[in-house]
C-alpha cells in the first residue's frame, strides 16, 4: 500500500497487486504506466504553455473548434495554438451552455396524479372529440385515459374507452410504446 502511494508508482493499488500476483518484477510493476495512463499521455496536447487532453482543450475559452478538428489539424502538422484558435471556414463554433449534469444515480419516476376519473360517459366524450378534444391512453402510468382539450385535461374512466372501442367508434391515430392517441372513426364523427 505504501508503494502505491509513492510518487514513483504509475498504477493504482489494485493494479499493483494484480501485477505482483501475476509475478511481475516489483520495480516494473511499480514504475510501468498502465495502458490507460499511457494512452492518456499520448493524447495530451501542449499549447500556450499548458498540457491538456483534446477534450479539455475543446472546453477551453480560447478554443473555437471541436476536439476532433483539433486532432485532425495536429495530425496534418498544424501548430497546436493555431489548431485550437483558427475557426473552420471563418465560423467560430458556438459555445455549449455549461449545465451541470444530473447525478448518475437513477432518478425517481415522476409521481402520477391519480385523481379520480370524471363522470363523463361515452356520449359526452364522443361529443367533445367532435369538437376537437384528443383522447389519449397511457399504459405506462397506471392505465390512464385522458381527454385533452384546449384548456383542460380530464381523466376518463377506462370503461368509457372500452365502450367506444367495442362500438368501433375509435381508431388509432398515433402510437408509441404504451401511449396511444385515439380519434373518432369516420362513421362515428359524422353521426
């Protein structure tokens, strides 16, 4: 453990133990850089008196191009400072807004508003759909049937949806996963 904390050690304690278990010579196990450190060292670019990875350079305030553009330019022999500060075709890449990332832990699902269904019957739903309301079914949120109007959304009893389906008055307008939008069948909308 002390060797892993030594400044000369190029690997983590875990890697050092693994190497010694595989019977590496102790000095080589301590001083040989790991593949990830070696590849990181190969991807560092020195410019403006600093040494950073291409990704870090692309986030630098002086940079006006992407990390891929920097890499391509340097491979073609460009001076690193010019590769970082020269716009592509005279256009400067817009700065990405820096928003903090959410924690990597799984976010809790949104709570579903479980208000009781309205007392609208099939006739009332059919009439509202003729006036432009949309009928939606969301199976992933607890089999919720919603009638969406311009100003309001009303929860409909699943039995009403079933009655309209059994009568052949609905057709599927849009479907993705467990979410379905229904429209009135041509015969039901003209009746």
